C-alpha cells in the first residue's frame, strides 16, 4: 500500500510539475539570444511581448504580440503582426529526443505591403541589406535557387499550418490616384507538409473594396529541397467563376493548363465597357513559362455561338512587354456582340469569321493604339448593316426620287469579305467586297480606332434597278458601266455617323472616257463624208451634241 501511495504521490508531483512548467520556465529570459538572430535574418526590428511553453491543449510554444516593424524609409508602423503564434509538438517523438511539429497556428495576422511613389515595395529589403532599388527590367534568368519558402516547407515536417482571421493590405502610392486593396477574413490551411509529401491547400478570403470572394482548394508537390513542383492541382473560385489549374514547375520552367466551364463578365470585379454581360464558355488554356518568355500554346473558348482559337507569346519583365499572337474566329454572331458593346446608330449582324496575326507592345490603350500591327482576313455571311441603306443613299446622291424603294434603314447582304491591315491605330481595308440583292459593292480605305472613316466605294446596282433608274433619270447614264449603274462613293465621318458623297473625280474620268469615245465615233463619221459640205454639217451637229451634253 505504501509503495502504491508513493507511486501515486510521484505521479501527482509530476503532473503538478508539468502544469507549473510553463510558469517555472520563462523563455522570455532568452530573448537576448534569439531576438538578434531573427532580426538579422529578416533585416527588420521585431517586437515580442511574451513567449512561453504550453501544455494544454498540447505541448508546445506560444508567442504573443509578435510584430515585424517596417523598413524605416517606408513607415514606423509594423509591416506584419499577429495576436499569437502557436507551435504544437508531438509528445512521443519528443521522448525519443526527436522534434516533430504537429501544428502551427497564426492568429489574426496583419500584413501591410506598400509601393511608394518611386515604385519600390517595402518587401524589397525584407531579408536583404542595402538600399532598395526601383523596379526595372528583370535580370537574365539564373539557375533556380535552393533557398526559399518551398524549401523551408519541405524541411519542416508538420501536419497542419493554419492562419485564421488574417488581413493583407496592399497600398499603391505610385499611381496617379493611390489605390488600396485588402484581403479580409483570410483563412489559410496547409496540411501534410514535409519532404517528399504532397501538401493540401485551402485558402478563403474576401477582396475589399470589391467585396469579391476568392477560394483555393487543391494540392501541390511532392515537396523537395529544390523549388521544383512536379504536380499542381488547384481549383480556384473567383466569385461564381471556377477555374481548374493543373501543371508543374520544374527546373525554372512552368507548364499550366487552365479550364473553366463558364465565365460571366457580370460575376467578375472588373469595370468593362459593356452594355450587357458577356458569357465565355468552355475555356481552355495551355501555357508555359521559360525564364522571361511566356507562351500560350493554345487558347480556345466559345463566345456568342462562335469558336475562338488563339496562340501567342509575351516577354515579361521588360518596360514594353512585347507580344505576338494569332487569332482565328469561326461562327461568331455579330448582332449579340454589338448589343453587348452598345452602338448608337449603326451596327452589323451576321455570322463572322476571321484570321488575324498581330504583334505589339504594352497593354494600355495608348500603347496598343500606336504599337499594334497585324494583317488578316475577314468575312461576314447573311447579315444586315443596321442604320445604313446604301442603295437609298446612292439614289439620293443621283437625285433619283421616282424609284420605289423600301424605307427600311438597313442594308441586307449575303457576303462581306476582304483583307485588312492594322498599323498605328488605323485599320486599312485593302479590298472589301459586299454582295446584296440589288447591288454589289467594293471598298477600300481606312477606319481609325477612333471610328473615323475615310473610304472610297463603288456601288454596282443590279441590271433591273439600273435600267429602271436610267429610263427615268438620263443623268444616271453618266455612271453606266456594262449594263449597270456603278455609283462611286466617298464615305467619311464616323462609323456611328457616316457621311456620303459622290466621287466626282471618278465620275469626271468616266465622263472623259465617254466623250473620247463619242469624239472618235463622230470623227469617223465625218471622215466618211462624201463632200466637204456634208462633213462640215456633220461636224457642226456633233459639236452641238457634245457641248450640249
């Protein structure tokens, strides 16, 4: 009985000792030893209110009131802080003198990333010494570094790493109008971390001021001592849009495939110049990154009942960001496209197809306006030019008012087809053909990105309509060619407010040709005259006819 009481007393004393251990062992006394090491590694001053051992709910260490101060050139406020950092240890390996971390929990971390007026981030000197350098062209790619967060994760064997109630603020002071975005209510969970393991990742946050939710769920790995990731499998929810991302990142080269069933512009936190939402279906992207060269080997999606395919490349990390791309579109319904974009007066309907080869620099509107170049082919089948009646415009210019025409403000066509070239903000129509019921038309000229028009067109009316016009309007015979009236037009103004006029130079040339032919004919008749008196009389009659006309 005494032995049992003794053993019980020892156990009670051990339990009491274990419970009192966090109060007996004061880890704060060792701050003078580990604080300089941490500050040296981070190149930042740190603040630490309390650090102590924990027994319940698990054996470990709890750090309270931890903060990493910002670079003094940016701010005197903390760069990062958290309410507490809890590290839980596994007991059984510890008894065998082996440390294995079971769980790491960061509670309420606050991180503030700032880009100053010179375009320098306050993270640029984190862990480095020396003055920060402005952002510029990326240096030539080097061999992948073996240091970094992935290597730390690989070497750190832990069952669970979590962040609860986090907040990440990004403040850009370099823009003309300073902007700020906040990842609010940031929850992060990483499971099964360790060398040779494939961690599971879960992230959820709310982007403010957009009030836009983001979620990430998937796996990546296995973790190695190098940054290589042999397999990436993530599902990313951007609001209501779901993206599936698969790929790898090995030897500094990344390969990714991205798919999504439906993307609706109304569900994205973007301000687009659209009157109606646009829906993209069956998105598929295959891309790779080698150094500074990013290449999209295949991009395809469904848009307005049409199929879009593209491929191209981009050089990143340079001021100009040069790119090249090829685009092919089949079966695109132009009516819904222009309804989504919004047009005031003139629009086009029909089924469109095009092939374009483009190259340029930058992505802002001014950069694209002057740097975008390309060539291509365009065709539109079975549509209407709503807001324009080309035949009626031609009749008005010929001052033909007695021909019965539909008062519809539209031009129906079976085909529009031609080659185009793009350069310095101008689209050049090299030869555009249009077929309709009562006409055939050809056009060439330019259309500016600002919708300004500078076109010359020839509208060839059908034989039936031409004969009807010629019988009632003798002046129309001036533009008679091959049994049809060919009306030469000059089209100026803008795409939404076009202006039409007769091409007087073309009409003048045709008139000269007609006069020459008639002069030759009359001279031939005069030369065939049998006497001088007869020749003189025919000559006078010919002059009266020509001059009268």
